[in-house]
């Protein structure tokens, strides 16, 4: 009788839970869209405050008459009132048109499409390695709390996490001078075959990837260590030990899976931030991705290009935050039950 009542209650609760999940997804999606629109508006205003005149920069060292300058301003659209420029930009954005670059005289979407691949390669490789290294070190540091290994790894992680990425990249460039390429993604004299090209890209990728890895692995390690320490005195671990399980099995089968949740969600939260934070690393190593493209656009200033890259980077952060929130609800039954 009791089982029948429980089953009936669960069946009645199922539609309500499904409605709650749909409401949650719609709400978070709406918040993400609102955040993106706000970021677009703020980015538009922010880039208009950058010192410098794109027309003056583009015509530098060239004899140009006032009529030609006025014609160029009209062609670039910078002679219009600010509100009109914003509505023109917003209209183009809704149509999928990011405008045309001042400096490259090419569509912004095409430029971003050419540069997003190297950025994803760099960020993806560094993130995978950082997650693997950070989780492995975090688990062992927590399980050996207070040991020399724990103190050493925690101190090293805190030191690397506090380092500016560009400064660490410059140190690596100086320390490995002549061992690794100082910039770019490919060498011009590399044979066109697949394997030599792959090795050449990996050779160029090593230093920028190591720079990102050294900074971002530390956060994963510290969060994993802290999360696992919170599980160390849990009753279910005492029960597992009482059943005669070895410490290695207690750690791998019981403690680590329960401590993984904060780190898994952090991976998605950080991925978007790492994509948007590659400007300094790509500039130091001349890696031809979105970060270097942003630096080049800032020098003009190339407003359409800056706005386009900003939308892509901000969008990646917002989308990854949305995925992290949804994933947290899926993985944690306590949140899902709310």
C-alpha cells in the first residue's frame, strides 16, 4: 500500500518537475539574451570612447584634402550622430551583418571566421590539459593534506594563478629563446604534407599553450582540492572504509565523484573567460587568433572589427555561463528538486 502511494505521488510530481525544468530553461535563456543585448550596447559606447580617430589613422602619412577626409568619414559612417550609428549597427547585427573592417576593408564576419580556429585550438588544448592536470594534482593534494606535496603544489598554484599572462609569456620567450618559435602559427619553409604541418603547428603552439595552461590549471587544482577536503569527513566515506575498501577505491569511487561537481561547472564558466582573455597571450606570441585581431583593431581603432570580436567573445562567456547553470541543475539533484 505504501509503495503504491509513493508511486502515485511520484507520477503526479513528474509533470510539475518537467514544467519547472522548462521554466528554468526559458528563464535562463531569456537572461542570456538580455545580457548579450546589454553587452552589445555597452561595448558600442565603450569603443566610441577610445582615444583616436580612425579616419586620421587610415590617412596617416598620406596627403589628403579636407573633402577627401569628409568623404571617407561619410563612407565609414562615423559622420552620423551616435544614436544613428548605434541603430544602424544594431540593425545589421540582427541581420547577421557585423559590418566591414576599416583597416582590412573586408567583412568583419569573414575576418572572425578566419581567426576563430587558431583561438579555439589554443584555448581548447590548454583547457583540456589544464583540467586533467588540475584535477589530478587537486585530488592528490587534498588526500595528502598538510604534506610536503600539498604545500608545494598549493604554493605553486597560487603563485602561477596570480601571475599576469603576458608577463609569464615574456618570461617563457626569454627562457626558451632558440628552442621554440617566437611567434606565428606556421613556418613558411615547412613541407606541405600533413604530418610536417601538424608538427610545425604543435611546435608553435607549445609556448602560448604552456602560458595559458600554467595560469588556468591552478584554479582547477585549488577548487578540486577545496571541494575534496569538504568531502573528507563525510559519513559515507567512513561507511565505505568500514566495509573494507582500500583507500584508493574510497577516493576514486566515492570521494572524487562527489567532489567533481564544482569543478565540472567551473570548466564551462572558465572556458568562455579564457577565450576572451587570450588577447595578451596571442599578442605576445603573435598567434593569429581573435586576441591578436583585437589588438590590431585597437591600434586604428577599427570600430566594426572591435565590436564584432567583442560580441563573439562576450557571447562565448554568456553561452558558457548558460551551459554551466544548466549542467549544474542536471548534475545536482538538490538543485533539480527545487
